C-alpha cells in the first residue's frame, strides 16, 4: 500500500508508513456476493413476507435486523419486510375497528 504523504510502498497489512510513520488507510474490499448473485435468496424474501402476514412481528424484527446491515440490497429487503409487518398490523386494527363499530350499531357480531 502506497503512503499518501511520502509515496513509500508499504506492505498490504501495514497500518502506518514504514518511512514517515503516517497512518496508512487500509480498505478491505466488500465480500463477493454468494453464488447465484443474490445477497438474500428469493425463497427467504417470500418466506418472511408470508410469515409476516400470519405473524407481523416477524417482518418487523427481520426488517429492523436487515435495515441495520450496510449492504444496500439487504436494506431494501429489510424495508420491504418492515413495511409488510407494519401494514398487516394496521390492516388488522382497521378490521377490528370496523367490527367493533358494526357490533355497536347492532348489525354485526352477536
């Protein structure tokens, strides 16, 4: 790795320049995507969405976990799962309110 100050060629694992002592920035390349080119498999994406319909907290938890990952593809999937989990909870609340209003009006649940 070349020193940004003096130009000395250091070893790749050096943290400081061997000539002038300046900290050398080391960058590690991002890990290659798994075989198949997908970071998150299609089966996992669909499975969590289906699971979130029945257990919304699953989508919320998985969404938060994947939103905290630095990989942009995982962030995108995490956002989707989070929105599905929240959407299912909101839809359930709306249905519950409608049923309660129908019951209060006397035209619904007995």
